[in-house]
C-alpha cells in the first residue's frame, strides 16, 4: 500500500494504520486548491524525496499563512513512488483522474519524471518536477508543453564546474566513477565525459585500486548522495590525494558524515542554490526551515520550495483551477524571485538559472565563483 501524506493548513492529527499515514480532513468544501505530489519517500532516493517533502511543507505553510491562493486553502496530497517509474505513472494517472487536482509536484527521480512526462499531453495536467536533475535527452525523454522543472540542471552545471576545476584548481587528470544501474547517473555520465574531454575510468564496477593506479588528481563521483561520501572515504583510505568532484552526490550535507573527518574537504560541486546567499528570499527560507526542522535546508528542499511556490503563483495568475490555464500561466512566469535565483520560463521546461560553483570547506559550502 502506498504511503499517503495529506498536508493541510489545519491541525494535523496523524495516525498509522497498515502503512497508511493520514492527517486531518479539510472541511471547507470547495474553498481549497488541491495539487498532488509524487515523491521518492522510500527507496534509494529517499534522502532526496524526504528533503523534497520538507521543502513542500515549508512552502505550503508560507502560502496558507498569507491567505492561501486567491483566498482558498492550499492543500497538497503527497504520495510515495519509492522511486519506481511504474508506480509514479500509476499515481499520475490517479491524480489526473481527480478533477479537483490542478497540477502535480514531482516526481523526485529522473527516470520516473521522464516516464510521467510522456503521459502528460494525453492526461492534460501540468507537472513541476522538484527532483529530476539528469540529462533528459540521455534518459530518453524530452520536455512537452505540460512539463516543467524547478531543479538545478546538471547539463548546465557540469561544464562550468569542470572549467573551474581545470582553470582555478589545476585539475588535469580525472577519473569518473558512476552507478551503472541508476537512471540519473547514466543520464549525466555523457555530460561529464563531454565536459571533461578526457579519458577517465567510467566503469562503476572497477575497483578504486585500479583508479588509484592511474594517479588522477580529480575523481568525479557521479552517484547519489547515499553513495558518494562512502566512496570518497574508501578512496582516501586507498591513498587518493586529489579533489572529489560531483553534483547530486554532494547535494545533501546530512550525508557527508558517511565519510570520515576532512575526507570531503575541498570537494567541488555546483548548484543553483547557495545557503549562504544574502538574498532576502533565501534568508527567509533558511530561517523558516531551520525553525521547523532544526537544520539548514539542503538543495532538494529548496527545489521543492520553489517548485510549490511557482505552481501556486501560476494558479493565482490563472485565477482558475483549469489545468490548461495553469499550464499557460506556468510557462509565462517571468522574473520570479525564488531561492534558486530569478526564474523565468519560456513556455515549458526549465527556468533560466545561474550556475553556482561551490567548495566544501570546514564542513560547509563556500562559494567559488
């Protein structure tokens, strides 16, 4: 049975029964706006999905505290796909069949997002992915008019990241280690290879000892955040002295402790979210998130926060729960002040964003560029 989390602005009273998580029932009839959310709350990408969930919760609180959307309570029905494309497709069909569901937030993973996107023109419901960061073309998909994404896009981050590694940090010889059975890792792998224009060890099954024999001064870890710190720790134990480089693998500081002390010091990564930004929108998000959860927000919480805010803005601008009107409003958003930057969409797909190159220094992110 799927896990369901109903997020509303009223008092939450949770119960657990046969794996079902539920909360209060909204009693304001039609005075609500409802969207669905598909997240990887369990499975290999659970750290990302759980971060997405917390970002969604913060965004929903902010929206409802300000009076909801056009005076209506904003309600989000969160479902767990476990990172499975087939399950994500089933949930999408369920949401599309519910006339009260205006749009979909998610899914979290690249493979399931691509699978869902293919259905949207027929289902006629807009989707805002808050977790997919992979290269869509490599993953076998493409954007259509119903498909949007709030996340960073590794395709646009990797080249600037590799240029900084080469020009600022003098990294000339690299090895690439990726996960052969992970849709995200596979989709991004060709991007790293094109950006580096070097021959690295691109076989995930190869032993780190083989990589060490090639004496690289940079090791790209194209893996999930549950793996990258552990692999980095093993590499250090085998004598690797260079810098680690990656994106998704280092996007969640909560997983950095999987590596030993100072193992990740100097690691280079890239994102569109910088927790140290002095932007008012970022500072307010950081403060609210930390008050609610007792920690600074990781990137995937920021992606979900902006994603929800963008969907809410589109529903507000459309002045309607009509899905086509909401889709058109999403594609028309311009100069939106998000925690990921000033966001503008051109009809569909990704918003324009500025790459931020980061270095892990003393257990935190330091901006490089």
